[in-house]
C-alpha cells in the first residue's frame, strides 16, 4: 500500500481498548475495538468483550460500564479474543495500513503485555519489526499546538476540534470513531501532516512525544511530585 502523502484519503485502522486499570504491565483488556475506515467509502466496526480473568475494579467499571459479573457472563476467553485482535492489527500493518490510536503508547503496550501473559506472539514478533506506522492524535495535538492551555483527554480535544460522537466516550468503539474523526480534523487544520510520508510522520511523532515527556518530567521534578516519570518511548514499550 502507498503510505506517502495523501494518506488521510486511504484506509485507516482505528484501535482502542477499555481495561481494568492504567498499569500497562499488570492490567487487563476488558473491551477492544478495531474500526477499518476507507474515508468517504466505508467504516467497518469490530468489537470484543473479554473476561479478563480478574476482578474489574469499581473505578474502572464506573468509566467504561463493564462489571466483573457482566464480563464473566458474556465475555470471550482472553487468549482467543486477544489473538483475533492482534492478528487483525498485524495483518493491516503488514499491508501498510496505519493504526490510529489515541494515546497509542498505552493501548499498544498493554496489548503486548497481555499477549505475553497468554503465551501469544507480540505485535513486533508477528511483524518482524517494530510496530508502525502508527498515528496518535494526542501526540499530534501536543506537537502542533504545544502551548494551548487545558487538558487533552479525548473529550477535551473533541471539543477543541468540533467533534461530536454518537454515544458516550469510554466505550471502545465510540472512542475509536471519535479518534478517527479527530484525526481528520487535525489534518484539516494542519495539512502538512497529510503531505508527510507516514514513515517520516511516525518518526516525527516519536520525537515529539520524547520532547513532551522530557518537559513534563522536568515540570514534575520542579513540583516535587512522586511517582514514575512519563516514558519517552512511543508508541510501544517492548514487553519483557
């Protein structure tokens, strides 16, 4: 597939998960969504509900609406569901279709740790190289509008760029659709993004994320804040 300039008019694969928490090494996938969009032609949505095999904390259920009981009764076994998710991601990436994910470092890292947990090949192992091309609207917005005040959650950026959603955010498929719409709005505002080869855009995002992490970690140190620094790695930290 051609991954040069004009990529916003070619196929894209949106990806999102809802999880038991925010620890990429220890938390589990509860729902996943993949949305294959051919702009102006078709949008195909595929979703998974997974029994994570552990209790879903109440605070996580309050965000995405999936309880432990519901996941146990209706969810797929994680190994088979995660294999389907990873196989579809790898197949599209192998054809040069970019994966579009909001805060991609979280979802892709957590997925790879889940795959290792269940004895399944990681995305880099399936591809034979690092994961890419990836497009992350969060990274793009931080890069292109660095000094804009305010939070940068998906809902916040949806307001900034005039994106409306058919459903509540924090449902995996709704979040993916909003992310793809947000990407289109970003490209409309910053057309140079679409004029960039996807390999170069991927590398630019990695550099932009590292620069953001350095600045964020310096600010945290100045504030005397505890806890781990933001990782400079984007989009995926290899599972060990």
